[in-house]
C-alpha cells in the first residue's frame, strides 16, 4: 500500500507536517537498526533508478545519497552539470520531462531553489532537494535524528544555532525544530537573520506545536541553558566575493570552549560539515567532548534512506 509520502516531492522542510517528519525519523531509526543488525542491503527499491544531479560539488551528500540508494537496492546515476544538456542551454523543464521517462526519482543539489521548483513542476516522478540556496531538508532530518538519539524528545530541548542564520542549513533546522516542538534560538547579527518567509513560517508553526522561536543577537546570551549548539560555515559556495566582510561580521559568533561552557553541562555540539576550524568553530570544540558531528554525518545516510523509501514506495 502506498504511504502518506508516496510519490511526493521533498523540496524543503516547509513541505512536511510534524507527523510526516516523525514518520521519516521513525523509518530512519528502523533502517539504521536493521543496518547495524547486519542487513547491509534492504531491497525495498530493488530495480528502481534515481538520477542525482550536482550543480554544486559535494562529498557527504554525493556519497551518502549514492550509498542510500544502493543499500535500498536502487541504482543511482550521478551527473554534474557539465554532463547534462543543461550546460548547453536545455531548459530545466525539458530535462525534467525527459528524465522522468527514464528514472523513478530525481534528486538535485542546485544553486537556485527556483531550479528545483521548475524540476518538480515538470517532473512526473518525485524530486528531492539535496541542497539549494533556500533549504537543506535532508541535512535537517539527519540533524533531528541525531538530536533525538543523543538528547531525547526534541520538544523538551533548547537548540541554539549560532552564526549565519540566513543560510539554507539554518532555515531547514529552524523549521524542523519548531515542527517538532523544540525551543529554537537563532543567534546572528541582525543582517544575517533568517529570511522573512522562514521567520513567518516558524512563528506560525510554533503557535501550532507549542514550540518557541527566538532571534538573539548576543551569542553568549543565546546559548545559556542550551542542550544543543549548532553552527555552519560563515561563507558558503558562491559568496566568495564578500567573504572577508562576512567573516569580520561573524567573528563574535565563533563557537569556542568559552561559549560552550555557557550551555548546559551535557550539551552537544553539531556542525553539518565541512568545518573551517578556527573560523566558525575551534578545534577544541569539534574534537572535544561536546562534539557529535561524526554521528550527525552518518545519519545523513539513514535519514536519506528513509526519505527514498517513503517517497518511492508503491
């Protein structure tokens, strides 16, 4: 029987209800448990094919999505932009319509969220966001899986994101946290607060779930009593032209030992990687007792297997 997510696109956490997020996390936990019990391949998608499109290069996303597909019995086809007719001017909508005739799903890591929206509008198979400039939903699902594993029920936790809160990782994390009832705080200079649409969605969702969402400029004030402290790189791909200006603005938001000691004594530190040690986080923190970043990175695999299994199930 098709499930509630069967045939759906996943362009962002904004697309998911709290119940659907919990279904994905429950499925991820089940698949992870089976993996560690010795079931390296669970052929739920035996015979399926998945196109993985990478406008942006990647380590974790590419390897984890290819592995996720293989461990479900599917066959992934990986393309960078230069290997597709997109590079020669073919419209996105034409690529979507053609690939839909060949594969069972399209997953894309793109510069512009509009590219994903156009892919989804013209594709007849599920389209999955592997990263855009607006959201990074697969990362947020892995993040909340890790939070639940390490700290328990998310609705009882204070999660603090420190740094550039206008980026894709922050947007998806905020939406996932409020949908699961967490107390989520974004600490950033006012110029780098989340986009208004994200703030509006988060505030509306918080009213429905009992979550709280705050924006705090002072990182020291923000992390007091935090169960989870999260950061990301200060300069994303495509922002190199104003890298130094951004780094100067964000210097007070470095996650270091001094900042971590203001959180709860059993707080965890998270980072989506790759990390620029000495910028947004110090070596002492990412290698220290707070850090769960390697478990977090692994959970990309299990969360993505859950997404593929649920969206492609018939």
